[in-house]
C-alpha cells in the first residue's frame, strides 16, 4: 500500500466572543449588511492601535487544554505580510514559531475513534481576514466586493503533524475536534464557516500539496480522496507532483491549482510592535482550567477509576453538569458515589431533558440527603419527586413517611420476639449487637440511625 500522509491546519473562530480580537467591534457578522461592524483598527487605517481582547486568550486556552497542549508562558504577535484586499493593512496579525517567536501553545494531541493519536504541533491566535465576493464566478467576475465585518474576528489555528493516513482519519479528526470544541461551548456547527481547514496531502513520499479553505468534516474527507486520486494518477504517469497551494471547489468536488506555494520568507514575518507579549500566568491557567473542568476523556477515566461502570461513566462524563454534581457528592460523602452515578445517569438526566432544565443547583446538600435516605424512600415515584425538587432548586427535606417508620418499629418488635430465647440471657450490649446484625441485614446500613432508635426503644420496653 502506498503511503498517504495528511496534516491539517484548522482555523476555528472563537464564536463565544462578543467582540473582535483587537478592537471592540461586534463579532456578530452573519446576516448583517456589509461593512457595518468596522472601525479604524479592523480596517487597518494608518495610526490605529490594536488592543488584545483578553477573553480571546482565555477562550483559546480552553481549547489548548482540551487538546492536551502546553501553553508558552510568553508568546508574541507577528505581522505576516501579504498583499491582498481581504486585509487592507497588507499584513495579518498572527503568531509565529520562528525568528524568536512562540505560538500560544505546543505539543498537544487528539485521539481518533480508531485509537490512533494525532500529534498537534502548535496552536496560535490570529485575526480573520475580510470576505471577498465575486459577481458570478471568480474567473469571470468583472469586479469583486469586499465585506470587512469578518475582518479582525478572533481565530485559533490548530496545526497537526502529518499523522493521518486516510481520508476517513482526516474526517474523524475534524469531527472529534468539533465535539471537543462544543465541550467548551465553542459550537462551530451553529455558525457557517466558523471552522475552515487547510488540508496538506502527500502521496508516496511526493511533495506536499495544500488544499486551502475546506469547510466541514465531510468536505475534508472528499478533498483528501480527490487529492490522493489526483496525485496517484500523476505518480502512475510518471509526472512529478509539485509543491503548491490548491483551492477546493465545493460544487465540483475537485481541487484546482490557484497559486504556487508561498514560502515563508515571502511573508516577511516581523514582530508586531503595537502589541505587548501575551503572558500566561499560573493564575490564568488555573482560572481557565476551573472553567472547563478537564477533557471528557479525563472525566471519564476519573469516574471509571472510582469503580463506576463504563456505561454510566460515559453518560456522566459527557455532560459537564452531571460530572460536576458527581464530583461534589463524592467529595461530600464518598460512600454515595455509586448511587450518585446511577441516579445522575438515569433519573436526573431524564428530569433535565423532561423539564428542559439548563443548569443544576450548585448546592448538592439536598441531593446528598435524598441519596442517604434513598433505600428508605417507599417507591421510585416518590424518589423521583424528591429529585425533581432538588433539580428545580427547591429545598429538600426527606421525611420518611410515618407508615414506613411504623413498619420499621413493628419489624423491630417482631425480630426481638422471634429471637427472645436466644437473647434473654445475654448482657445488653451483646443483645443489642446481635439484634442490630439481623436488622441491618434486613433494612440496610442506611437505615441504621432509625434502627438504633427503634431497637433502643423496644429493648427498654421489654427489659
Ligand atoms: Zn473594529
């Protein structure tokens, strides 16, 4: 089998941000008239000064941690020079990993569905250029139109090693990444064009061809399939594949030659003098980590390590709220973790769906109370009623119904009577221990408190 190597450069808009990366213009551009969300900074007017959106760094760091990458303590912005009307200042503000520069983060990884680990070389922050519209097709249009609403929107670029060896793996990478992004609230599926991929493909050790601007996982797969087919055909005919940049034609599902590959020196990278370095402090990292609570994989492993079965662990780890409640209950009362896992994965996740509950209460003491008394609650419907109260933020006080306490009392009397011959000559503590053993086996440990009370009462009456 001939070797296929695929590496991806994925551009992700930080869609959770309200404003652009270096100015306070609104980032909500979809469906807006052209050139309404613009200012001197994002249209690159002379003398305008960029200011870094701090929130963008925090959002980007979330992705960094989800992809197990390491942030650099200090990184810098660079100017990447190119002459094209989508960026009127003739350079894009981005980060660079050479010439003394560092990207935001390095050395991450993403595990594919088939278990293969794809290395992530670096992640950096940069600004999105504006959009160019052509009347009709790009080749025949007499003029082009430019909309700068998108210019300056915050992007992160995620660069992988060429570790994928099929079109399916490339597609799976983008799908897995999309899920991870939505785990931290970056729901790129909901925003057209929020995730765009440059796909690098090489076949049988030949030159690497870059297919620019492919949108969506399915198109990434098609672009790789086409490019492998094209390069394989050339290979068989003895034509050398040249290193180049090609465009993806979504309608015809082919790649077309667009321009020779720019080499890095042509971009004339230089440090951006108008922006200070990006400093990532321990405190900032901790703040972001607290906000995300680890990756799903980490959450899953932690729950499984608690001895919870895989099915429950999967369900709880996939929902950050369920996971957070699980953690709190476990901290409160470690012996309740198995019951908590069952109830969270079943009853509580059902209640959240049924009543469209968006957020669970921060205070879990009511839930702990329910769980502690769970076996004494007479039936499942009553238990669900209690849980519903907690989910809806009401105060919960589990009162065992009189009948069930009475039942316990009657049973205690019965147990004492049945064993009277065995216990009558024992001293009090021995007698007590013997009877408690029988009662605990019958009613469970969680009713110990009631049982002790009732047994004390009954024994004092029969003494
Ligand atoms: Zn602006």
